[in-house]
C-alpha cells in the first residue's frame, strides 16, 4: 500500500512538474516585445517595408508591389500612348482599372491598401521605437539617424502613392476635408484603431515634411562604419533619393511655386547646370550619369550594387538572391505566366500603333510617338516587335520589364524607382514652362543625346519644336513620354498638366489634358470616377472611416 | 510462540473437519456462444478463493471442493460467474464472453460502465460493423451507424479524408473534429495539409487515421453529451470517439484469416455534350452573341473577329506558345466523340487480407494481427496500400497486479489524383486535376498525337498528364506507431490504480513531381517543373494515471474515478521545393533543380489535466453522476492557462419501479438528463491562435530578412478555449424483453467564446492573421432517435432492424459584433440568426423570354431604401427582376451589375443536413445472413462550383454539362429553364443560386450476403468457422443532385482563408470525384 501511494504521489508530482511544459513559446514569430531589442531588428523592419514595396505578398496577390503601381497607372492611362495587352480582358482587375470600374469590394483594392500601409506601419514602428523605446545595443547610436531617415522616406513614398490613388490631383478640392488619405502616423498595435481621411493638402504637407526629415537624416553615401553590417543598404534610400522624391512630389503638385521648388531640388541632385549632371555635396560626390546603354536600369542583375556613376538614384531589389524572388515579384497585376517576355500576360503593354496598322506579319518600324525610330534606342531596344495573328496585328511591346533571359530571370525583381533621367526631363519641362527655353533645351538634348544614336542637338528652331515656347513645352512633354514609357507616369502626368492648365491657363497643349475616353464615356482629369475606391475592408473594419468616407462616383 | 502453535492446531482441526465434507468435481467450461472449450479459465471455490485451478486445453478441470460449494468461474474476457455444484460430480459451465455482453457494458472515459446505469449519451459501434465496409479508413465506415454521428467522405478517391461531426458543427474558425482516443491515447487525427501543401498540385490533405486498420477495432464508443465527454475537458466539445482494439482471450489460440477481393467503380458520371453537340453549341453561341446586337470592347456580341467562324483551329492558331498538336489529326477528330472518361476513370481493385491470432491462459492473453490492404482507386493512378501489425498483450502477475501493452505499427502509401480547378492554385501550380480532366479534354480532342506525345499543351489543353508518372506524381506515405503500456494494481477490493503511458508517432511524407512541360508556361515558364518533398512528423506522448474505486453498501453503489493526464505533442513539418527542373522525367529530385526553397516549422502543444468522476446509484434505479476536469494547456492564452469542465447527470430507471417491474411489455424505461461544460482548444491546423508578434520571414529585401507585422501578444494572451455548454435529455427504452429497444435524445449545445477574428483593416498595415478573440456563439439543437428491433427471433430465422436518425439545427447566435464579411468572404458567410454554411448569393430567377439573358432578383427596397430582415441583412426581392446581358451589364445599359449589391443570405437552404441517419436490416437463416444498410441526408443544399464552370460556352476548352443545355432558350419567345448560350459570357464568373442544388440523398451504403458453413462441416475441416461473403458498398444512390456526388464535405482540398472550409462552407463542392461503388468477395476462416 505504501508503495502505491508513493508511486501515485510521484506520478502526481511529475504531472505537476510538467506544468512548465504549458509555456510553449512561439517558434516562428518574433514577439513584438522583442522587435526593439536590437538595432538589426529595426533594420529588419525597414527591410520588410522595402520588401513589401517591391515584391511582398503571396504569389497570387494583386497590387502587391511597385510593379503593380506602375502597371496600374499604365492601365488607367492606356489609350494615350500605350494600350492594354490583348490579354487584358482576361484579367478582371486590369480591365476594371482601365474602365475605372473597380468596386469597393474588389479584393485587389484591399490588397493595395494593405500592402501600402504595411510599409507605412513598419516605418511608423521604427519611428516609434527609435525615438521612444530604442534598442540598447552599441550599434543603435550609429544607425539611429539612418533608420529614422529611411522610415520617413518609406512613409512619404507610400503616402505619395496613396494620395494619387485615392485623392484628387493636387489643386482640385485639395482642402476638402476627407478628400485625401488615411495619414497613419502612430505605431499600429492591433489594427483596431484606425485613422480617418485627411485632406489632400494635409497629405502633401505630411509627405513633404517627411521627406524634409529624411533628407536631413539620411546619409549621402555609403559609409562602411554605418553600413557594413547591413548589405541591403545598397538598395536603400540615400539623401539624394529623398531630395529626388521630394522633387517629384513638388512637380506633381503642379503649381508655379511647386515647379520652382522641384527645380531647386533637382539641382541639389544633378548640379545646377542644365544640360549637364554633376555631383553635389548632397550626393556624396556621386554623379548620376545617364548611361549609354538604355537597358541597364531595367536589366540590372538583382544583387549587383549599381555602378558608381549610374543613373539610378534608388533601385529596389527583390528577395534574397539573383535567382530567387521572381515568383513573388511578378505574380500580381501582371498575371505573369512565365519568364519569357513573349508570355507575360497582362504585362504585355503595347506602344500605340502607327496609322495605318502595318500588315500582319510585317514588323512595326514606325511609331506615332518616337520621331526617330531607327536610331532611338528606347524604341529599338526597349520595345520589340511582336506579331499576333488576327485582329490585333503586329505590335511593339515593352521590354522594360522583360528583357531578361531565362537563365537569370531578373524580370521585375529590380525596379529603378528613381532615375536621373526623370529629373533631367522634369527640369527641362519646368524650365520650358517658366520660359527658360535655353535651359530647357539643354536638358532636352541631354536626354536625347544619350538615347539616340548619332543625335545632333536640336535648337528652338527645329521643326519638331517650331521656335516657340509652346512648341518646346509640347515637345518636352512628348520626350518625357518617350523616356518614361511603360513606367506608369502617363496617368499622373495627364492629371498634373490638366491641373496646371486649370490654374494657369493653357500652358500645356489642349490635347494633353483632354478627357480620357472609355467606350462612350469621357473622364475629365478631376472626375470622381477616376479615383480609386477605398477598399470595403477599410470602410467596415476601420471605425474612423465608415462607409461615408468612400470616394463618390 | 504459543500463539503460533495454537494457530497450527486450529488449522489442523479445521482441515479434519472440512476434509470430511469434500468431494471431487470435474467439469468443462465452454463458450456460451459457440460451445467451444475455454482454456485458462480460473475455477475456484467461492467461500475459499485459495482453492482453485484453471481449465486445460480442452476446457476441463478437476477440483476438490466442499460439498454444496459454489464455484466462481472467471477468465480474461469472461466476467466472473458463480455456479452451484449441488451434488453433481460433473458439470458443464457455459460462460458468456465480455464481448457478447458488451451490449450491456460500454467503454467510457477511463473505465467502463453498465449501460443500464449509464447517465451519459454514448453510442457504441461494433468493430465488425466497421470492418465490413470496404474503405481505406475506419471513419468512412461509421456513416449511418450511430445517431448524431455525421460522417461524409470528401471524395471517392482511395485514401480520401473524411469529415466527422458529432451533434452538428460546433465551431467556426477552430476545428470541428471530435477527439479520437485509441486505447486511452489521444491521437493525432488532423487531416494534415502537410505544411500548407494542401491543394498544391491538387493533393487532398493526408488523413493520418487511414493508418488505423479497421480489422483491429473491437468497438468504437461515441461520447456525445457532456456527461460522457466532460472528463476529456478542453478537447471534448466536438465529441469523443473512444476506439478500443481487440484483446486476446484465455483459452484455445484462435487464428482468424480474412481475405477478400473486390472491384471498384465510380458511382456516377456526369453527362457532358458529345463532340458534335459541343461544336454545334459553339456555333449557336456565336450566332446568339452576334444577334444580341450589343458590343463589348468594340466586338459585336463580344466575339472577336478571329472567332467568328467558331473554328476548331482557332484554339491552336492563336495560342502562345504554340500548341503541340498535329493539325491533320485535329481535322480528323473535329466532329468525333472521344470518350476521355476512360482516360480518367477505371475499374479498380481492392484486396484485403488479414490474419490474427488470439488466445492465452488465465495469466497471459494476447492478440496479434497482421493486415494488408491494397486498393486501386476509381481514378487512374489513385491507389492506396497499407501494411499494419498489432500486438496486444495482457499479463496478470498476481491477483493484484496486471500489466499489458497495445502496440501497433503501420505503413501506407497513397497515390493521389489531383482535384480542383486550375484557378485554385497560385501560379498555375495545378493543371486542373479531376475537374479539368473530365471536361477540358474535349471529346473532339484526340488523346495523343501520332508521334505518341500528348495532344495539345498539357498545362492548358490536355489534362491527362496524370496518366503518365513521368509527367506527374503525387504520393503520400505515412508511418504510424501507436504504443501504450499499462500497469494496474488492485490495492484493495474495489480499489485499483492504473497507470498508462502511450505514444503516437505519425510520419507523413508527400512527394509531388510535375514535369516542366506541364507547369504553366512549360519549359519557358516561371516554374519549369516542381519537385516537392514535404514531411510532417507528429509525436504525442500521453500518460494517464488514475484510481478507480467501486464499492457498494446495501442498495447504494458508488463508482469513483480520479486521476491525471498529461499530453504533449510535437509536430515538425518541413518542405523543400525545387523548380527550374530539366525536362528529363528521370531527373525528378530537387538535386537537379535550378532553384530551391525550403522551410521547416515546429508546432507544439501540451495539456496537463486532473479529473474525477463519481457515479452513484440506489438500487440501480436512481442514478447520479458528476465529473470534473481541470485542464491546463499551452494552447490557451497566458492569462487563461487553466480551465474547469464540470458535468452533472441523473437518471431514473422507471422500469425498476414497482409499478412497471411486473410489466411484460416494458423491459427498460430510463429517463436521464445531463448538463456539462466542455471545451474546444484545437485551432485545427490554422496558424497558432495563441501567438502574436512580428513574424519573421515574410519579406526579404536586398538579401536580408524583413519583418512583416503580425498581431501582438496582448490579444493572444487572452485567448481561451471555446466553451460548449450542453444539456441532454433522453429516454432509453426496451420492450418485450428488449426485443424492441432504443432511445430518444434531445440536446442543446450552446457554444460560446468562439474564437473569431477579423483581419485588421488594410490601412492598419498589419499583414496576415486576424485579431482573434473569444467573441462569437453558436447553438446546435437536435433530436436523436435510435430503435432496434428483433422483428423475428426464431431458432433458425432472425430479422433485426436498426434505425437511427438525427435532426440538427444549427444557428449562429452572435458574431461578437463582427460583420459577416469580416468573418468569411465568398459563397458561404456567417450570419447571426442563421445556420453556419449559409449561402450568400445573387438569386437567379430564370430566363428572359425575349433575349434569353439571365434574370436575377434585386434586393428588397422600399421608398428607395433597402429593406433589411430581422437580423439586419438584405433580402432578395423576386419581383425586382434584373435582366443581365452576357457582358454582366443590366440589359439595355452600360452599367455593370453590382453582384455584391444584389447578393443576400439565402434563407432556408443551409449547407449542412438537417436530418441524417441510417437504417440497417439483418436477416439470417441458419448459416446464411443478409444485411443491408441505408444512409441518408436531408435538408442540405449544395453549391456546385464545378457546375458553374461547365454551364457556359467558353472561349477556352471546356465542355458543357448536358443539364445546362436541355430546355435552353434558343429564340425570342422561348420559355426556357436554361438561358441562351452566348459565347464566352462574362456572367460565367458569377456565382449565383443557379448552382445551388438540393443535397438530399438516400444511399444503399452496404449490402452483405454471407454464409457460415455448418459446424458439423467445419469440425470435419478442423476449423472453427468458415464464412463466405459478398459485400457491396454504395450500390445505389437516390438523389436529385445532378452533380458528381451529393456527399460533399466543403471542398476539403482547398484551404480558405481561415482554414476551416468544412465548418463555413460545408456544402460546397468543386467537382470532387464521386464515391466508389465496391463489390467484394471474401472468405473468413477461423481455426
């Protein structure tokens, strides 16, 4: 009997002793209480934010990456210089985007919102922890400024994207309460507390403030002391990137003052002399030279750091290695069906066809957009012939996102987010609008000189320009289009120019600001219908919004 | 010293006295059922238990006993019985085995109980009932055998998993599966997605229960109410299935050999158009489209100019990359009708063989078995085989101490045919499986080109790639070892202590290979083949330590159990996937992959529990029971680590009362009632609900890890078990010496604290996961009825009928304030005041006679505002007719129909059955026996997603089901039930009530004809038993459901966002393969 009781007691004690087994820590998640325990954890959050911008999300998520932002804008502007892929009717999202018909319950909208705000939330977390509850390791004081700067940069980048999607073009009802976006600025605890919509004005003010902060905090160049432990830094924002983005934001605001501000900012990155690019103190001595090989910015091998004097101010790079990541990079709006550019589904954006349409089977060697299709390498190398039998005929389709070979499969995992060429042509346009025609011509020629084989600089009197300011503006707008073709600029440019004209008279040609035509309907630049709807999930799950916050139309 | 002498003297004297009255008795102990001699039976004198012996091989014994003694005869498997010797010198004693008496004794948690004094609801299923149904897993065989136990097979594929529910579905986001306990060990029964591999390559999840051999099962007890199940506490809310394996009996060693051989085929085949009909319909659809006069994207009727001739070659000439086809063959077959069903289905074979040996003596008993089952499924390359073995040994060291073990091991291999459509899988990972194979390979397509290659491009046109293992294979291998050892010590009369240590080890390996030529884009694609290996090892350690005390005083009886249980489980899952493979089929390992990704994960949980139970009865007439369990679990949030689960029950055996005792009609009448609390703490394979934090590994950037946001622990710490409060009222009855017996039960299951969570709003920036909290509640009300009747019980002819039926009504009581869209999104959503699995669809009203377009109901409106129902949900208004053109626009406008805006909950058409049950008949005449079992479901509605994709004429290669062509609109004025056929209509993408079907069915589940050779003959053959049988499973089906099979489980192959489609979308099917019809011939021999 004694033995039994002894045994039973032992069994009982063993059982009680196993109580500690009830505390099983999660094995695959880092508790939020751990995230601020080290500087590298905070750096990981920044990585997460960039990663989500370039390629995050399950393979079939739509609106998951920077490429989708580009393709979405292409869809909305298509018909002007590009038109959708013949496959586009197969992809509901692309098709609906093209028709401005995305309903609020379209899952793509929720994904778009979730992905943009994921990066914002990560940036907010870094801002919170770095300032109020910082890691205690020795590395933190070295990295603090950089981390804060990157967080501000990321947040501004995402807000800028968001305000263009959901808010009207700056200048139209900009001060209307609730016409802007959710300016989430605090650390996101559990997602049950949301924020309401700001005005467009407030959103732009916040974006520019954030970029000011980023400019102050970000390093100008690679610093081994600071960056050696963080190889991903190669693909992170620098001071020049913050300034360049700020220039783009000012440019998009489309007022004489913001144009001027944009030009000043561009000069801080490219140097003050139109027609030339020089290093500045804020580029850390780096010169963002335009490269002769126009393919390079789009064809860069994932993990190679950009050359010292490339035109990339910021390139985003997906995933862990040169051969990984494409699967997550491209399974999005593009419905990418293969690495082969001929098989890129909805990513097959086509340059507008010449008139008349070349006969089936014969290559397209002329273009209503390119004025020197024989020598312009942006035409000959960044677009390619593709022959469809039947109704759609031959096309020139984009190779910007599909030049890569099967072996490397880099397509769409390397995104030149900010290029010097964008700033050069931006400065040309601003100068032209401001009446500084010689300066404008200098930058215009700089762009063309690098792209067109055997190019001779043009003067104001060149027939394509016609000797007038208006002619120069019109031509620079075309040149911008040629340079930024398939990079998602067209839609935003259209809105920008229309807004500028609305405030300042017919500076831009009427054809450039004419309403978009979709079937029998026309859409003006400030039509409610062309705003994206706010995702149903945001409306129903965010108590600060409610269904009344939806965009009209 | 003096005392010792006195004692010796007294003993001597008494010996002299007794010696004068002793007689020698000899006898034989035989089994009551078959009159076979029993070896190793203990025979002792009741008044002097030290005087005794055991029977020999012939069941004989000889014993010197006092005159007029009473003998106590007992053995393992044979409860003690007393026999008066009287003045007989020789006697034959018949013993009834425990198994024969088991109708009166049921296994309950940590013990057994007499059915007469039982106050809980327990259904018992005999092992032989389970073993006779041809199925690769025992769960499938439980269908229709017990009231309130709902069993549905996910498909007719060999090895397919099963949905098992006890008294309705009791959860929304967590698992609804019952707890399975085999010989005391809670086992891993989760249909494993093998680390999220479910659906990848179309593999249905692996079912670890398919490794349990039905032949080894002695009985399965289903614990249904809280009185029975609360002793399993936090894991018992969905019911408990106690599986007891066979044990040896003392006596002659019995050898049983069972062999059977059978054939399989599909129970049903859906009817599609033949080649000519298809081509004619295609032309008609183009004519109809053009005749609409309306345009889409600049194309009249939506038909691009290139398609105008409807030509066959258009598929091929426009394809990128070019298709692999021979144009001359294509031209020849353009109007042919090639039956590709033959390339998908086959007549399969089933072979089972088992051998077992059982026996022992009064000290040691054993049961050994070895089994093999091999099944060729009804689909080509779907097969299952299993080898298993078992050794159950019990040994009595002395009168007080008993030890034993149950050990089993098994290995199975399941070749899996993919299911589901292409669209379910990211990146075109699955070429479409069964669904596409049956209707995308058109009857006008030849199978192969003249050079032997598959006609068309495998990943788009030709889904017969599964025929060729060089192109595709998908196998799941499982090994399972279950071992349990116990020691039981009788401390004093009635008080025993038992300790059990058990382990359950399951190892699953899934290998998937897809040749580069069959993944999307082929050898030019992104994937370029898949070589994927996934494994999951689950190891559970369980200890049960408990005291049992049975005592009585006069008319009072007590039965007390108290003890503790510890369960710890570790599951390690890992996968490695290779892509960019060479096309050479022999190179199908990840070693040759151009790109490899891999991951592993660890899931652990543990429970520590203390439990107790007291059953009391007075005169076996007034019954009381109470149990309590205290559970601690790692699965609960840190702030809710411990929980208590009590139950109370009472019974009144009216038939023991004086006013009924003498009744000849009433043999048993018992009223019983119970109340109790149980919990569900099984997240069901979803992401661990109790954890939060910043997830690692979601995003990489620039070669470094990036942390995405997840939930925070503040929420997770408060997660607790889902709580089910159940009341049960029942009447057990037996009439005419129990020739008619049964019970009627009413129950109510109120489940509260259901774990539910909305995804955080997108702009929160939190990615993945949900804000889980215990907020929702659910109610299941039900009535269960079972009646058994020996209609004829003659000497030679017997007829037994058993009917069981269960009614269940399920209702979501609260969603804790969450909007239905926040809980589930899609065809099934959850609405307060309605059953789980309620459909949310636009209402299809029929066909517009003028245009042939589809007509839908708008929502009810009044004064420009929507009218909402009592629960605040929109309602359909059949009078508000919206004619929708083939481009999804309101007819006559360019406005797209807002499908979400005309959707509403579908009332009165739940996805889960209201009534289900079974009816069995057993007729026997001498050695001949004939038995059949019908099972039925009533009241459920099936949403057939597969039908939706086969109801329209698509531009792509997809045949049309005949049901959608019959009585179709063809010209203005036609009053038709099916709309006109238009070319590639956009409405094809719209789910609606058009594809909602009544799911009622009655199935002749099993028919068995068997013959036992007469004993005279078997003796001559030196055998105990020779039995021949023919068994037919799923022979007939009565249903109005036009799809493949009305037995649906909620697309088990596909994980929806919350991973519990079987709870929320229980009535959805996506053209899963139909059930198999099986006819088996067999032989059972006993030596």
